[in-house]
C-alpha cells in the first residue's frame, strides 16, 4: 500500500502534545508511513486568533513535529474542517453561516478570503503535499426522518444542492492545485445510502442521499481529489470503496475499531484497483494519558493489518473466527444456528449475520470529561446522544420448511422510543410486536407474526432522547421451531 496512515483529531479539548508524539512514534515504529491531524481550533492562528481555543498549540511545536516526521520519512497531512463541522469558525463569525443551518454559505462575503488565510498559515508551517478539507456529514440531522436541506438562503435555493457543494469543493481544489497540493476529503456525501442497502453500514458513512442528494456531485468533481471512505462497523463487504474507484478517484479506506479495521482492510486489498492507495485508521478522542493505552493498542493493530492484509493478528483467535465467518459469504442465518444466543459484543457472531444496522456504534473513545472505562456489559451496543438507530436480522426457514413457533428474549433499554418489529414475506411493512418497553429477558412469543412464513426480518429499534450515550441492547436470544411443508 502507498499509504498506511493514522488520523488524530485535536478538536476535543486540550491535548497532551507529548502523548501525541509518543503515539505517533509508536505508529511509525509499527509501520505507519502517513500521519493526518485534524487541527481546527487547536492550531494557534495568527491571521484570525479569534477562532483558536485558549489551549491551542503553538506553531513552534508543530514545526518540531514536522521536522521529526521528515527525518523518519513519514508524510504529514493537515486537515482543516471546511463547509461542515465548522462551529469553531461560525461561533466567531456568524456572518458566514448558511441560513438556519450548520454549514457555511458559499455566497457569504469574504468567506473564501478568510478560509484561505487560514490554509495559508497551515501550509506555511507544514508544507504538505496533501491537504484534507473535511466536508463530512453535511446534513441537518443524523436521524433520516428529521432531515431537511442545509441550504436555505434565497441565493442557495436558486441552485441545486449538489451544485453548491461542487462549487465549494472546486474553490478549494483550484486553490491547492495552484500550490501543487493534492486535495483530500471525506467521501460520505458522495454516497447515497439507498445504493448500498445490502451493506451493513447503509447509513453511517453514507450521507449523500435525500433531501439534498449531494451524491450527485461525484460526477462533477476533479478526478485527482483523493476520497477518504470511512466506515466504522464490522461488515463482510465494503462496496463503497469499489464504487469510488469506479468513479475514477484514488481512494483510501478509513476504519476505526480493530475488527472493523481487519475486515475493511482485507476487503479493500482483495478488491483493489490501481485507484486504491491505502488505508488510514481513525481515532476520534482527546489525546491524553488516560487514552494512551487504548489508542496505542488500536494503532498497532491498524499498522499490522495495513502491512499484512488478509493476515490475522497474532495470538488473537477472534480474528481467525471472524475471517472464517466472512468466508461463508452468506448474509442469512442458517437454520442450524437458530437455537444459539446472538449477543452484540464486538467479538460475537451476531453482528456478522446482520443484514444492516443504522447509526449505532460501540462505545467511543472518551474525552477528558468522559474518561476511559471498560463497559459494564461488554456485550452491549450503545447509541449516541439524540440519535435514532435500528438493527435488522433476517431469518429463513430452509428448503421446504416454514416457521411454526418463534419466541425471543431481549435485554433492551433506552430513554426514548423502543420498538421490536417483524416483517415477513407476506407484507412490505413492518408490524410492531412490542413498543416502549424496557426488556430484561422477558419471553416474547412472536409465532402469530411469522407462523406459516418461510422468512422474516426481526428489527430492534430505538431512539435516545438523552444528551449522553445510552446502552441500547445487551443481547437477545431467539428460539425457532420449523415444520416441513406438506406436499
């Protein structure tokens, strides 16, 4: 691989620069050859000091870091979020904000002069060959049912949303090209979730759908932009990385957790074209002593997977088990497994049989205000604040069989809407089995919903109404009795 990278973000509060250097040193020693750092308010800007945090890092420290990376022959890529995730700018300069939105307005007077003054400072310090412009998650809500356009002003309403997006990206591309710098960006807005329904990350990392349909921008962008395709769930397939290459872009796969990194790297390498240029692990947390061990562990595993695609991590049986599961290449749960217990821990089999899960995540790396703790229930799946999510499981009875009796037990709790639904082959809509109940292993008979059917989908759905991460699902069990069709 040309790029074996590791990404760090400095947006989450005062970072311990010594810890960052230790992590970078560890990454390089493990085989990482590219470091990408999101700077945001952590860079002490001279042109516009009002957007820098009080704890921003002095340029001299970054100068020293760049010299060290050059001495180790490691590439450095600065990332400055633009268009989206720019509260660090909009809080100080509300005149740049799009009407009733969280992105900047491309027609705001002085916007690009302001942004290019910021990038000029970064280029002066880092002298990079690549510059990452962010542009991820350009949407009004993570809940697809509540999304509205991010373009609301009178001028923006005169244009198609994807044309506005293209115009913005092209301005950055032209600016960097004039300085012989390659533009990089997150690719999620280039991906329509409806086009990847069979992937288990059908929404996370795919945010180019309705209502703005920014995915239509992909055919209008310069092909020398490098797309960073991020997905953080375990999955058998990651077809978006193929799609971006087919569209003519050099592409980097960007995983997060170790099983996700293992599976994503294997898939990307196995299906690579000349447009695939590597992998870049991501970490989204504060850089601190408390997080060092956890981050160091995942970085070393990333480096191993990137340098040894298709190999399992030494002395970790789970990777071999997961590899074997994925070899089966079957999205349906085989009837021989019906009487098993499917829990949702990261090293369990359940998730790999899922036909898709939306907006759910394992516990994220914490910030200083959310110190690193081992989860009380290792098998739990958590849902982010103010998010909606669900997970689907598909079952088939087998040849010449139908479902007779089916019951489930679930351990499921969340402050908000909880729902268990069933869809069988006789109907197009989900039927609600249970709603707004906290479940502690109670047996639920769903035979009446599936009796006589040859297949059904079980959906576990939740909303988190609190402003903190909440445990959604600890585990569920399912028992199924089938009968043979009479000739």
